């Protein structure tokens, strides 16, 4: 979901197109980074944001650091992403620290990064505190607040709190569907998550419909090979398997694995996650030898990721200072 800081006083997120006028190198670099990030060229996007950071000062520096953190999160480089989000928070403090909307969005990004890194308890605690900040600082229908709630819905869904997740997902959908042309990516993600809720409720046919709808929306906006498709594809494959459609599930799993390998690379955490899901499916269908091979590959890949990333992530209560 889009979690970029605003450039102007009006609007929530970094926009593309005419906002980034020629003659402003920083805006040109930020627009280039956004374009590359949209096409899932995250490493090149990060390079553009690094160049933007080098020439930025003040609020622009904070915005560029936030975007750089998001790019590293998309690459699965979570400690690097955390470092840039924290640096952006430091710049906010230097600017006076009284913009609660900016603080809340940066903390939302940090919280969601923890969730992507598998630190769900830490992520949920930080996100709930961030929502408390946003509730006091923003209107009840502000997009930043709705994005934070949608992120929390994903976390509680993964934690098995289906009733709470369902309520927040449906509330978020009501908001974003008021402007479907602007929030197509967000709507697709929410529909996919709601499909997971339906699958756990035993409503497989409805779950499959919602997940397919999410996939079609993402394909229409971002193409048939974009990494955003990995999550709904894996969830669709699991639901098809639960419904007894093993061949369909296998085909969908293979598509998700191919996208993860080709677009993210074998060193990305999402690639290991997809392989492990596929291995679980294979084991359940009697293909134990192939499953065992994939599981060994996942163990090796995760060891490499752990060595690359070091000790992991931290959290500092000072980030909440008003």
C-alpha cells in the first residue's frame, strides 16, 4: 500500500506526473524512483532515492528517506529499511517534531516493516500505538489513518483474529471504494485479505471469488508478473487446495514461485516464504521428496538472509515522543 509522505501542504502522498516539474532535480529523482518502484525495479528505485537524499535538506530529506526505507523494505532488506525510517524520524525531530501526521505515517511504515520481517507482536504493538496518535491528530476518515487500520487488519488476520480483521477490512474498503480510480491497489489488497478471512470461515467459493477479483485488479494496474500478486496467488492456491482442487492449486503455486524468483530473486525473504508454502502443499498431496528438497532450500536461503541482515531489528520508545 502507498505509504509515502506528502510533498505539498495539500494531499497525502507523493504524486506522479505534473507535480514533479522539470527543473527541479530532487522532484525528478523522486518521480523516477516512484516510477521504478511501481514497476518493481526496487534496487534502481533505491538508487534514485539515494541521489535524492544527497541533494535534499529539511522536509525533502525526510520524504526521500521515507521512500528509501520503503524501497529497501520491498527488497526484503529490513534492517536497512528500518535505518532509513529512523533517520527520517530524526529529521522530523530536527524540524520541530510537532507534525503528528508525519510522525504517525513514519511510525506506520516502521510498524509494517516489522510485520514484513516476521516480528508480528512488535509490529502490532507499534501500529496500535501509532493509530492512537493518528486518531488524535487526524480526521476519522483521513487516508493515513485508514491505511494504518488496513495494515493492522493484515497483522491480526495473520494472528488468527479473524473477526477483528474482518471488521477493519470492511471498514477500510468502504473508505477506499469511494475513489476506486485512486486506490485500486489498496482495494485489491483489501479484497485479497478479505478472501483469506472467508477461507478461514469455510466459505471457500466466496474466498476464491474475492482472491480472483484482487488478482485481476492488480494485473490490470501493474501487470501479470508484478510481485504484489504473490500474496493473493499463494492464498488462492491454498484455498483451491482446501476446496479439493489440487491441480489448480499446484498451477497457481508454481506461478507465484516463478514471479518471486524472477522479480524478487532467490535472496528475497518472500521467495523463501513462497517455497515453504508450496512445500507444505506438496507434502500434503504426497509429494514428500520434492517437498523435502524445497524445505532444505528454504533453510539454506534463510541462513543466508540471517547472515546478510545480522542481528535483526530494534525498536525505541523515544519514537513516540510528541
